[in-house]
C-alpha cells in the first residue's frame, strides 16, 4: 500500500502543572490527549478528521507535523520515519499547514508578497525571480497580482484563505493539512475555497488532511473520514459509507445533529445530549457510554477496541447489531 | 389584527468613512409579531449587523440614520432620548451575541453579572435577584445552577456559556430577543442543543425571537418567517417553507444551492455564486444582484427592481419575477 503518511499507535500526553505535589518530586502527572491513533493518508487522498471541540483533532495535526510532542507510537512520511527534529524540519518542506484563523496566521506586518516569499526564506530555497514566483502563486489561487502589496487586514476572509492556500503550496508540498479551512466563511465563498483546494489537489496530486466539525462540507470533499471522540478513533471509513451507514452511535449522532436547511425535515428530539466529558474525568469502559443512547451495562465496564468491520473500522461492542439511524429516523414532520 | 410588536419601515443607515458614504441599509422594512420567530439571513456585508445595532439603538458613532423608523409597540426607538434608549436595552430588547466569551466580563462571576443585569428591577434585593438568576439558569437547561452562579465565564464550556448568555438575555423578560449568530461558535452537537433550547423558549416567552445568521440550517430549524438580505436591502421575505421550497429571488436560490448540506448527492465541485457583492459606496442604480445574476438583462442593470408581492406572506425585489 502506498501510504504517504502513516501513523501507528500514536499517543500524546501533556504534562500537567505539578503544583504542590511537584514539590515532593512525585511523578509528573500527565493528561492523556490522544491514544492508539493508527491512520494512514494515501497519495492523492483527502482524509477528513471530525469530532467535537476537545476531541483532539487539532492536537493530532500538530503532532503529525512535529508541533506537539508525542509520547508513544511512530509515524512515517513517504517511508521515512519521523521522530527527531531534523526529520520534522525536512517534513515541513513537503507538508504545509493551513491554520484555523487565516488572518491570525498571517503576520499583520508583512505584505502578501512578503508572506508568500517567506516559506522560501525559512527553508533556504533560492528563487531566481522572486516577483514572478509570487505572481505565479497568486495566479494559482485566483488572486490578482495587485494584491501583492496589501496587508492581511486589507483582505476579505475569502482572500485571506486564498493567500493561506498559496502559502501552503509555495514549496510544492505533497501533503496539506487544513484545520477548519472554511470556518467563518460565507457559504458561497466556502464553496469557492473548497473547489480551489479540490482543483489544486487534482492538478498537483496532493494529499490533503482536513480537520473540521462541518460534516456537510466533509461529506463532499473527503475520500475517507476518521471520527475522533475524546482522543480515540471511534470510526474510520470511506466517506460515503460512513455517512450513509454509520456504524458507531457517536458518528450517527453527529450526522443527525446537523441542522437541516429544510423546515420540512425539522427534528423534534435531540440527537445527542450532554457535553463531551472532561479529559480529566475520562469515563471508564467505553468512553462514549455516558452519552450513548444504546449503552448496555457492558459498555460501562469494558472498553471496546477499534476493530475492522467490513471496509472500515469501528470502536463499539455492538456495531454489528445496532440499528443506527439512517438519518431519516431522527426527523419528523412539524405540525 | 394585532399591531406588530416590532416594525422597521424603510430604514436607511449610512456610515461615514474615508472612502465616502457607505450606504449600509438601503430602505429595509420588516415586521415581527408577538410569538413569531423571524430569521434574517445574508452574507457578510449585507447589513445584518447594522440592522441589529439599529434595533438596539447602538449604531457606531460614524453611522447616520438617513431615514425610516424602528418602532417597538408603535413607538420609534431611534428618536428616543439616550436615557430612554438605555432603559430599553435588556428590558425590552435583549441580545444574545455570537461570542459568549466576550459577552460576559471575564473578571466577574456569572452570578454577579446576572444580578447586575437586573439593576432595573424595582424592589428586589440582592438575594432575590440571585435566586431569580439561578431559576433562569435552570430554565435554560443548566444542571447545577448554584455552582454555575459561582463560576467565571472561562470556567464554562462554550455551550454552557451560550446558555448562560441566553439566561442573561431573558432575565428582564424582554419582548424581543435578538440572537446574532447564536450557534456559529459552537460544535454541531452544542448547536443542536442551543437550537432546541431556543425552540422551547419561544413557547415560554410571550415576545418574539429574531435570529440573525448566515447559516441556512439554523433558519430552517428555527424560524417561522425569513428575510433575505443582500447589499443593504431585503431581497425576499417569505415563510420558511416557501423560502426553502419555492424561493423566487435568484439570490435566495443561489444561496440555498450553495449550502453543502442541501446537496443530496456527494459532489466534489460545490456550487458557488460567482462575483462579489457590490461596494455600498455609490451602490449600483439598478438591481444590486444583477452583476452576479444569470437572468439579468439591461433593464436589471439600469433600473431599481420593484418589490413584487407573490402571496400575502412573500415579496421579492426583482425585475424577473412574473406574477
């Protein structure tokens, strides 16, 4: 299998401030964020990572690029192991990250031209004709060359996103990691940015990792999706299969929770009650049992493993027998 | 027929800027009856926020009201004295903002702030106000109100904070509750819960709810009637069912088609609306949507479109809608 990026059994813990106990040189307490994450991104594939806030989506992306310390597991990019600082620096020439807030991720003191040239300086690449390179990058993302002298605050949300896309593509990466690439954009602009990313992906043969909680968007632009809950993968599968036939109750609830742009499909019951539990109070057994509408006594005591089921993977004791909503079950007609 | 609770007629608001006069609202009319949930939908820059500010008499200093009225129970808000306008906010019109983190002060506990919001309450002492605050938190679905009262905003999750913000807005039993992008900052699951809450509140409060958003799903789940805004004008207003199933304005249609949630089948090429909204410094003489409209002809570009009444509950601002 030609996986571009492989993650095997990845664990991320963050040390907690030890405070009072630290004075006695006790073992440093740790908070576990991610555990047992095994994923791969194929060449030319778009993988979506979905989950609520606090599910560890962003931490996973940061860990993949060496921006968050890992405490277990291993990762490979293009067959080469990742681990030491040098390997991640090399990795970052071939991967690019698009951060959640486009304006905040662009330095307010640099013009668009300088921002687009910055990746070349950081990685010590010489460019013969700097102006031509910047113009070419802008053209690639559909921005006019006049924009070169503008500053980030002078850009609209959609333009700032495009500049981030151009910056991500500057070094001809193989993988682009996009964290909520459409958050805060109007629907019409959202479509433009996604179409642009899709077109560039096809043209340049990129792999893309999209992190989002916008399911409607992920359904259209990803090939596979991985669902995270409290730092554990609960379901991985082909996008079509996951959306039409979710196997994990959490996935089904997320899909059902999406507001429908059609008043005739209004729902009367809540798809998912309560909030994601605190990482400090990780539930025993299946981590989702506190909110799961199908929880059985066994779920409170025994943690399910992520196992292969059909084409995908799921972490649920009852995945075979559960009759999960096929979307329509959660809806009822009003009046 | 009963008088509308809130009636905005032909409201025009301009902003003075370095680039010239920005015509942010160009004759917006809107009515809200008691008990209704009305949605206002539109993209960035369409004038939604200016409209909300005008409703609260909180327009920026460089704004100028060039015409029109905002009448609450038949009395104009805009031409009241500053003291009267101040008394109005919170008590008659209450707001729920998009970002609940900045809506609360970070240095005071939720309880202290909910008590402060009741400063206009006659003859109630601090303890009674705190008790009322607790009751209101319970009503918006906070499990342990006593504990929540002692907490500071940063100690609450986004969903909890948004609930607390709604409790704050409802404390003075306002007649109009304005929710500005109430779920944009929330996850899908919290969003569903907040929508559920807003829906249950409409049965409890005897006023009206005005939901301002760019999210068509939120409108679809929540509202009875919808106003679609584009470039400072209402381009279509309709019942929510008509809007989604029989939209008449080309912009409304395009907007609905753009929503990825609307597409039944998976598509990697998402529909968009080519072009940009016009600058509102010297807005176009003709239809503002004409440059992006597939149906537009010379007449659309040259002359302002008429407001065409399709049914008693639906009007469209368009040349191309034949009756």
